[in-house]
């Protein structure tokens, strides 16, 4: 584990793209759906992703990432842009079969969402390089585009998410926010190659084992 990720929070947002809500037949939430991953969820750089033995249906979910650059609490939306200066891309791996069982029983999702290696964190780029209101990103599986998203389709924009999350958790330098996944999630198979692209920049590439 690299030192830059030591003792940081991974804050994830669910159901932030309408078409993804539809594809999983979920209800549209009134407020952002928030859950956490521990720092042990981050897959170390240059390591493959190993499908965990407790799941037969692990799904990829590509997401735009925000890295917090200073401490903040109760942040106003109009000041949220001051709390990050880079944008990245990652994957929130989800053991969908485990998640379904948890949902059926009204239990938390952590076993399905927060297991070791369940968070891919790619490269970060200066946010000034992008139009954050109209940012395109893709996930390619074996060179085929499987998820094609744009931040213009977010139900809650990046600054709104930072403000909302900061009402509940003090944000600290190095914390990561996964901002939600667009439609197109699907199962990973052994030997898949997953490549994340933000605009024209490759943010990550990993192999599944």
C-alpha cells in the first residue's frame, strides 16, 4: 500500500446516474446514497484483480474520482471547488450476488462493496484540464467499450456531493470520493483486461485473475 493512501477514507456514492438506477431496477433516491470502503480495499498499483472466492458475480463499475486536498466540514456547495484540484478514474468492484443477499435481508453492503482489492484507483489529472460539467469517461473490457459516461448526467454534481458528504464526515486531505457509475455495469471474467479512459487520457489498465 502506497503511503499516499494511508489512513484515508474512500467515500462512495451510489445511484447517481438515472440509467444505472434503471438497469438495476432500483428506486431513484431523494438524496445521495453514501457508503464507505476501507483503505485496504485499494488494489495496489500494478497488481491484477483477483475474483474473490465468495462471489460468482463480481461486477465492474467505473467512476470519476475526486481526491480531497484539505480538511473541510459543513462545506457550502459554492466553496466545494476549493477542496480538490485533481480528477481521476477508478472502479468500484461489486460482488452483486452477495449484495443481493444483503439487500434481501436489509443488511449493510460492506461484504459486497468493501472487500480487499475492490477499489481501483487510477491516475489523477489537474481538474483545470477538463470541463467538469461535461466530462466524458469510459471503461473498456478487452478493448470493447462497456461503459460510456458523462458527468453531465449526474443527478448530483461533484461540488454538490462534496458539500453533502461533508455534512456527515469531516473530509481530510487524501480522502477519495467515488462519484457514482453510469449504465453498462457487468460481470468480470478471468483474463479480462479492463481499461479506464477519461476524455482521451488512459487512467488505468488492469487484468482480472
